[in-house]
C-alpha cells in the first residue's frame, strides 16, 4: 500500500519542475535561434564585402527642367556637396554631369546640368551620384592609347596617356572597389602638366578585367599582382621611375605594391586618395553606419579571415587582414607617401590615415579635407587638390615644372 508522496526537501513540485524544464528548453531554443540569426547576418555582411555588385541607386531624380537645364535630386550628404560631379542614370542617358547647387530645401537639391538634356529625354528616377565626373578618356582631350596588360588573371585593359615631352616617370592609377578605371581620369591632367605619363589600369573582378576563379574581391591581397604586371609593362615601355596613385581600395592595392612589388626598385612615391589603410577599421565603421550589431560585425570579419568559412562567404580564400593593415606594417614602408583624406569621408574613415601619419612622419604627408566626402576631394575643391599634388611632386623632384598651372578640363 502506497503511503503519501513525500515532499521535495527543496519544495519543487512536479508541476513546477515541468514548467522550469519547458522554460529552459524555450531559452535554449531562443539562444540557438539568436545564434543562427547572428551567423546568417554575419555571412550576409561578409558576402557583401567581397562579392562585386551592381552599382546601387543612392538618390532620386525628382525633376529635370530642360529649358533651364537643371536637375532636381533627392537630398543626401553627397548630392548637396558643392562642386562638379557625375550622375549614373537610366533611360535616354546613362551618365550626365552636374554642376553647382542652385537651390535646395529640406528634401531636394537643384543643380545645374553640364550635360545637355534634350526636351524629349526620359530619365528613370533611380540614379547614383558619382565623383568620377569624366566617364570616358576622350573627355580629357589628351592623347591616349588602349593597352592590354598581361596579368596573372589574364589580359587587363588599361589606358596610357603619354606625357608630351615628358621624362621617364610614370604614374599608375588604381581605382577603388565597385568602380572601374574611369574613376581615376580626374588625376591624369595634374600629372600630365608635370610631364608624367599616366597608366590607368583595371584588375581582376572589376567588370573590365578578367574574373578570378572565385570572382570575389580580396580587398587588395591579390589584386596588386595584376597592377604589378602593369608596372612591368610600363618598365618595358621606358619607365624608370614609378609613382602609384590609389583611390579607396586602390589605396590598399597601392600600399601592397609598395610593400611587395617585384618592381619595388622603380617605385618612388605613393599618392593616396581617400584610401583604405586598415580594412578592419573600415568594416567596423560600415557596420556601425548600417546599424549592424557589433557581434554580427565581429563574426563577419572573423569569417572573412577564416579558411573554413571561405566557401560560405564567397571569398575563395581567407582575407589576410594583418597583411593588409599598413599601420601595423608602417616600419616596412620605404617610399614617400601623400595622403589626401576628408575627415567627413562618410565611407572610409580617416582614422587609419591619421595613424599612418603618426607612425611614419618621416615619409608620410597628409592633407586633411573637410565637408568633402569619399573620393570626392577633387570635385569639392579642385584647385586645392591640384595644388597639393603638384607641390608634393615638385618637392620630391617628380616630373618637370609646369609652364603654367594645370588648367581645368571640361567635358
């Protein structure tokens, strides 16, 4: 005969135990779901970093006045900037140039059109604001020729602008992530004025050069090899001194060349416009800007650097963040460097540029801009930008003194 059930000395009844067990299982499920969501978001962020993507619209065309030749855009930190810019569009034109801000309100900005828009033109609302300004080499009205560079990944298209009566100094122009070599055209006249020939290059996975096996960016860790082949071509064509100019991720590529190129004996100096000097700083900034939780960002960066995650992130191989951190490697630098960076960049923070200056004040000179945003320093203040580069070239004995200041080129 069963006696009365003895009470649990801790006072836990079967019902409360079942409730506790259910709560514990629910908590475990929630933790698992949160971990899975964090992992999923981390992979998504990692893939966005390394996989080339189509240009994304960042403004709206609100209206075009074909009589006054003005265009009204939705207001953003970029579209309200003073200066001359480009606008990627769709419809009757795929690219138009815009000039001064004529008026603005809380939501829109009206700018002068520098590309004529006919009365029957139709432009789609979605557009992308650009610092390129020139989108074809012919717009510079300078002699040039097209070349193919025999790079490890295959033939990479390039433009060569031979300097008229110049010496044996060449500058290799390297564009940034998600853009093409047209981004660099703004700088050609500045070097041309000092008798320095320009080679404007492409590299793997940029949409013009061949695709690598993975089809993904290595953030400069492999792309530099294609540009190194371009230096070799310049050498065969008579270059005896090489300057590098890198824009954004092109800055990361230029720095890897300065550290690893087979032609380091030719490299004499580096000019960096809004450069990536340390990718981890850039990715952390981008995560915060896009309100990505810090654990997600940290997991994404960790995945990009891990061998096991390469097939998931699409990177094809681990991103060597330590090798790409040039602040940490500043002691290895041997060439004078001119840094041009805006503290209001908005995309690649200037922190690492300031740190590189602090680490190597013997080699690095930095010109700090404000208001101007990412790779738009030329657009915002062309006169200062030109004067800074021209002065730096002169002080280091690159090229010949121009007969007159480099003039504006309108297209």
